[in-house]
């Protein structure tokens, strides 16, 4: 369908830090195991510039050269990077942040508003690339927080940020009308695809 645009949002593969359930923002952690290549193909490929995302995209599509974007990074968790809930649960700053994550800035990290603004800049840059190249389908490897924000903002089913469960073993295909995509409107369909 030439009048549609598909944006597939994929979380990077499981990392050692993910297995520990540690906060993993701008710090990198190696993949436990790279995912198998996908047989489907897309016209455009985007990825966060962090190693776990680049490695995932290269494993899924070995022969493509993705556009790497720092705007697609996970939230910067500052002093909480690399620590688990158990390790942080008695930290006063952490408790404040948990209770009001939209307003409290992570010490030496970024605020939720900074994170959202950055992701929106990245999304708008992708819209521009897709439009300029006349791509009908693009694949994006990024992080759980980024995908949650994009689904909360653009999925046809309106749900809050934390209501989206973003797994390592699937990707989410958002389908837009071309005009709606370029105007920043919500997708008209969402499909979850198992990897």
C-alpha cells in the first residue's frame, strides 16, 4: 500500500544488565545472545547509537547499514545506572524519583521531560528521512523507554506510558497513512510480531 507508512519498533536483545534487572540507560551492556536474522526486509533502518542496539540490528539484518541516532537512546539514569531496585531501595533520592518520575530529575541524569523531548526530536528526524527517501517501511531498534513513549504517543490504542509492556522477543509494527505520519498523527493499526 503506497499510501501507508510502516514503522517497526524493536527493543534491543536481552543484555547481562537486563538479566539482573539493573537500570541501563546510556551505560552499555553486552547482549546475552544475538537474535537470529529476520527474513523480512524494510526500506529504512534506524538504531540508537548504543552498542546493544547496533549489535541487535546487525544480527537481525546483517547486510544493512542503519542510520544511528543518539536521540533514540534510553533515558539517562545518572547515579542509578547499573544498579537494581534492591540496591537502590533505601536511597532517598531514588525513592523521591520513583514517586514522581515525571518531575524529579535523576541525579547526574536527565529528567523525563528532557528524555521525551529528545525522543520526539529523533522521531521527527526519522519522519524527515522516511519522507525524503519515499520509504514505505522502516525498522527501528531502540530501548524500552523510547518504545513506551512512542507507543503511548502514536499507537491507535491510547494507553499511558507504563501500560505498555515492551519485550525483547517481539517488535511492534505501527501502520500510518502517509499524510497522518507526516503530520504526527496516531497510527491506524498496531501489530505485535514475534521475533
